[in-house]
C-alpha cells in the first residue's frame, strides 16, 4: 500500500512542528451501502506512532469517532532540517505500514 500520509514538518529554534493529513476512509462499520443496504465493514486507523531518531514523539490509539481523512498536528523538542520522521500506522483490519518524511 502506498503512503497515506501527507506530512509537513519544520524545525525552528529547537522545536519541530509537524502537520499530517491521512487519506483514509475511517469507516465506522455502522453505515449501510445506499444501493445494496449491506453494512459497510469497519476500516479505520487504530494505532499511530511517529518516531524521530528512535524516540516516539507522538502516538495515539484511534477509534471510529475520528473523521474521514484525519488531520494531526503536534510539536516536539528537537529535530533538525533533513532529519527523518518514521510514521507507523495500523488499521483494525490488520493492515499496517511505515512511512517516512523529512523535516524541512
């Protein structure tokens, strides 16, 4: 699966500000298909972790209350231009991936 996160990370004055937008359906499993009437199976990001230099700088347990295409914004101490962030996520379906992004 290709990366689902669009990431902007900037380091300034010893602090890195990270903005991430996920392209994901975040389906709750409670909606019905309008044409067939069948329940649309749940499919949402369950776990999200961002690491910098081996340290976890953000982590979250997500659920069905999070909207489609969720947006995350956070800051952390440290980071420098050119450093890499490692973004790991896992769905409730068992699908998982790790993506990387550079700090500018």
